[in-house]
């Protein structure tokens, strides 16, 4: 095995020496793990979930929580009845033979069923009608309708102790130091207050009053949105069904029977080593390996990313567990990951802030350049495609260039819009933001070719005047235009860079999740070298090889995949024929 694997050889013991016995053991508490746990519990299984950190939710808790679910009920209610077939064609063209057709067919067949299943349990979504798929140029892409947003959740429902177990959001993606969450749509409304419009005042008062009341009792606001809302709601549904979650608990080995079936795990918990039996199976949902420097070095492209926005528990441990009992990693495909271009800064407390640039690149008055000062990509493409272009052109780091007017109007990265110029000083002091009175001086300050950057800005300004980016086509894709400025003319994504001072922020590739994972079939069973299922072992989320390889079809395909295959895995475990050992035990007890 490679250096990224630890010694996690399977253990065998007499069948009567168990410290804990459950039907389903789940390793990980992101969307996939919690979906498996809630489904298993609802199907009548006893469920134990292990979380290696102090917080529940994994990377899902940091995310928008969006789910990419073709043929969802909102589409069907609107009369769109052929989206499963249309989406299948889209994935065929985008993915081809990079990933098994069986797995993506299972995704399309079960994704909508999973959403309907969770809706009946109280885990509900809103329809994001206008979110465009990430490859609108590919036949079968949707210009809106496949993305679902988790409904907000009242964290008080959990009780204070359990609420405090929900992983807080990224501070820079929330208000008041990360203690107040708002939906993306609400952010847009609240920003109109800074522009002088009073229309959002009632919303601001309502949200502010709720937050202020919460802060009298809780560490942060209890109105949860996005990925926080999704994992908190799933946690609540699990607790309703008597599911258990152990925190600071790590599975160190998997147990197997004489027939090779996975029967449980050795678990480090509360200073003890416990032997936990899983009668119906073990679900690997540890979040992939984005947070492991060793795994990144072994499996991601060069220059190897040094940072990630993934949760710290996503270190590949569960992948190693799966391999130890015969599970096979998928064949490498492209760059093995899903990507954010991120800016990086040091917070006042010394911690590192990794800020994904998801939407800001589509705004007018911004260009991205490399060391030669020239553009290398349409800045408004998806974050995944942007980083792929960085690697393809050897542009690491890339630099976002913006002028004072656009920075004030739109913000950039951690810098919020419509704030006083003095607000910028802390970012300039920390080296997060770079400034200069002229474009050439800015180029010299950040180490890019001054002549090249001057030509790029001049070209951009001509494009802004005509509304046509003849070089790279910014402002023509429906994906990019959805995040532009609809009030800006003649092109919502093209604007001049002409108002001094001029600013720059460095971007580096950061994996938000990993596509390389354990091979699985359409039932989420882990597969061995010959393609046979490893009995009793399932994988979902980033522990399973992505159904779309390293292609990113649309917003929420990772969370959507986690929910779908967590649901699939638990239902298979609940309804598959019991193992011979389990059947014998049942007979002996009767």
C-alpha cells in the first residue's frame, strides 16, 4: 500500500466478545453519513454514528448545502417530466466512460426518491429555480431547476448541548464573526441597505432581533441556513429515532468474519478501545482526503495545494479502512478533486482563513491574470473550471485585479462591499490585499509583468465599452451571467478598470472535496479488485468514487450524491438478506 495508508488491517475475534452491538455503524457525519444514519434508523435499524472531531457535519456544514437532483418533484410539479433522461444525456456527454454508468444511473434513479423520502421525515428543501448547471454549453445542461436549497432550521429544536455540536460555519461566510447565518438570497437583499435602499430594513430588523435574543443564551444564532441547516435537521431526525452519535470517536480497524464479511469495527472512544458489532453493515462516510497533506501529495496535481476549505476530519482514514478489507480505489481521473480558487489570510487569532471565490469573479471590472500579466480563462466560469484552467496554464498563483470603484461596489473575497476605505487597511497590513496608484506599480508590487498587465487592462476596458470580450467570452455564458451585475450595461460581467487605486488578491487552488474514492456499485457497496462487493461494507460522499469522476456537472452534486448514496446504502443494508451468522443467531435466540 502507498505511504498514505496506515496500518488498519482487519481484526478478527470470537463473535461473543462485543462491547457494543448495533445494526448499522456509520463513520462520518456529513451529508452522506447522516443520510445513511437517518434512513437506517427510519427503516428500523439501530444506528451508531462515529464523528472523529468535536463537531458534527463535516464539510457539508461549511457548504451551501445545495443538492443537485435532476427530475426532482419541483420540476415534475411544474410539468417537466423528462429531466431524468435529459440529465442522463448531459452526464453521458460530460463524463463519458470516466466513471461507471451504473453508479450515475443509480444517482438519477434514486436522487429524487431520496429527497422525497427525507421530505416526509421533515428534512425539506426549497427549489433554486434559476441556478444554471456548470457546463451550459453541453447538450442537456439545465438553465435552472436541478438545484435544491435546504430550508432554514431552528437550532433550538436540538437543545443547547446538541446545538453546540453542530459545526459552526466559516466565519467569513457569516455575519458578526460567524455567529449569524443568512441565506444567499438574504445577503443580496441586505446589501441594498448599504446602497441606501430601505426595502430590506424589515428583514434586517427581524433577523437582527432573532440573533440578539439568541446571543443571550447561545454561542451563536440558532437560525441555521445552508449546509448548517441540512446537517442540523438530519441530526435532529436521527435523535428522534434513537440514533446514537459518538464524538471524538475513531474507527481504527474493521472487523471481518471468516467469510470476509465486514462485521464491525475497533473504535477508540473516551480513552478506551471498544469492539463494536454492526450486524447489517458499516458505512464509510469520512469525507475523502482533502484535508490530508499526504494524500494530497500522492493524488493531486502539482503544485500540490497547501490549503483546503474541507473539514479537518477529511483525512482519508476511512479510505484506508476500506482498502484494508479488500476495497479498491477508483482509477485516477484527471485531477481527482473538485476545486475552489481561494484567497488565504491569517486571522487575528493566528488561524488560517481560506476563502473560496465562488461568485465574485463574474462581476464587472475584474480580471484574472498570471505571472505574464495576461488573462488565462473566462473569469466567470465555475470555480472548478477556473482552477482547472490555473493548472492547465501553469498559473499558480493567479491574481484578481480590480479598481477602487468595483471593489467598493462589489467587494472581493473577504472584503465586503460598500464599506469605508479605512476598512481596507487591515487587509493591506496583512498582505491579503495589495494596492498601488497605477496598474504598472501594482504589477511590480505583486511580481507580474507590468507591460502584460497594462495591455490586459487596456483590452478589458475596450471590451467593457463594447460589451464583447473577444478574447475569452466573459459575459456570454448563462452560468457566468447569473452572478454578474444585471444593472450594468452593456454586459453584466464586463466593466472598466480605471479608477485608482488599483488592487490585487492572490488565488491558489484548494480542493473542496475529492473525486478519487472507493469503487462502489449502484447500491453503494464497496467493490473489491475483481468488481465483487465487499459484503457488509458501503461508502458514500467523498469516500466513494464520484459518480461523475472529476467532472462537476452542477451546484450541489457532492451534497446531492452524499444524500442519495447514504439513503441507498442504508436501505440496501436494511432490506438485503441477512448474513448466515446473523440468521444463525436469530434461530438460536428463538
